[in-house]
C-alpha cells in the first residue's frame, strides 16, 4: 500500500506541474510575438508528452500487476529460491541464464500462451536484460488481453 500511495503522491505532483507548465505556455502564446508563440507551443507540448508518459507507465504497471496476480493464483511464478546470488543480491549470471533457457523452451513449445511470455519476461529480468524483459512483458500483456477478449 505504501508504494501505491507514493505513486499517487508523485502523480498528483506531476499533474500539478503539468498544469503550471500549460498555464505558462498559454501565457507565452498570449504575448503575441513569434518567438514567444513558438516557445509557448514548445512549453505546451511538455505537459502533453509528460501526461502521456505518466498514463502509459501507470497503465503498464497495472497490467503487469494483473498478470502477476493471475500467475500467482495459478501457482506458475518462477521459483528462484535455489538460484545462487552474488554478494550484491543479484543472481549469478550462469544460473539466471540456465533458468532463462528453460523458460524460453516453454515459450517455444507454446508460443500463444501469455503465461510463458510472462515467465520469460521474469527470466530476462533475473538475467539482467531489462529491455527484453519489458518488450516480452508487453507481449504477455497483449496475449492475455486477447485471451480475455476472445
């Protein structure tokens, strides 16, 4: 609950900041000379882009949480309790790679199942490959959404 409260407070702060930026952009446009109009338009774009980023990040987080809950309910979460860890707490690279290979084989055997992609995204994360973890998680979200719809 503490994380949700923190996200809510930060989001409210960002929205307030976006409103201030928007008001400042309008004020710059109202000055009327070409330079201030151009600057005002640029300033108006910042809260628009920021709001889109905020919305997409929160929506992705909620989607990932839904999948995590479903995976937990189905008792399909990856068991990493036995994986050796470095002193930093991160998993040993070889052990994470071995886990990744196992999960990748599951996905190749059933490429239309979102559960496999969710587990593969987690394995990518454990292996330290965050960008592939994010893209694989997006695939899992898309497949789960399609399964729910159809």
